[in-house]
C-alpha cells in the first residue's frame, strides 16, 4: 500500500479515537477533556494489544516530525493576551518554572522508588 494512503488511514483512525473520546464526554458530561479521554483510550488499546502499534506508527511519526507547526496557531492566539503578560508576566513565569520543577521532582522520585523496588526483586 502507498505510504500516503497508509498515513491517511492511520490519521483517520487516530481521529476516530479522538472523536470517540469527545462523543463519550458529550454523552456523559464527565469533566475531562474529550481529547484526553481519547489519548487514554488509545493507550489502553495499545497496552492491551487490541490494536498494534503498526496501525498508527507511521502517522504518529509524521505528526511528531511536524509537531512545531501545530504550535503556530497557539502562538498567534497568545498575541491577544499581551496585556496579561505585561501585568502578570513575572507571576506566570514563576508558576511555569515551579510547576516544571515539581513535575521533574515527582518524576525523579517515582523513578527512584520504582528502580529500588526492581533492584530489590533482583531485576536490573
């Protein structure tokens, strides 16, 4: 099968999973974004082996390769908030830096705990 046809089908499959998450959220009114539920659904399908990674691999590689293009609309949209950045820029920067530091710290601690449990069981 042609590369672009495979990628198109894989992107369509990813879009169906995304829309499934949105549909479920719309029907149940759960306070979770539909795209997050779609990602969880994709993870569960991949983790359980219901779908193979080959079903989405080429499309995922293509989307990741061009990921920077998806941030252009966000950057343009941020231009509407220049006033907020001028008045609260320092506070926003502090929240971003502290939030990133907390994420790094928690990730490191969890990794250490998991590594120590693995080594206690005799693993590598």
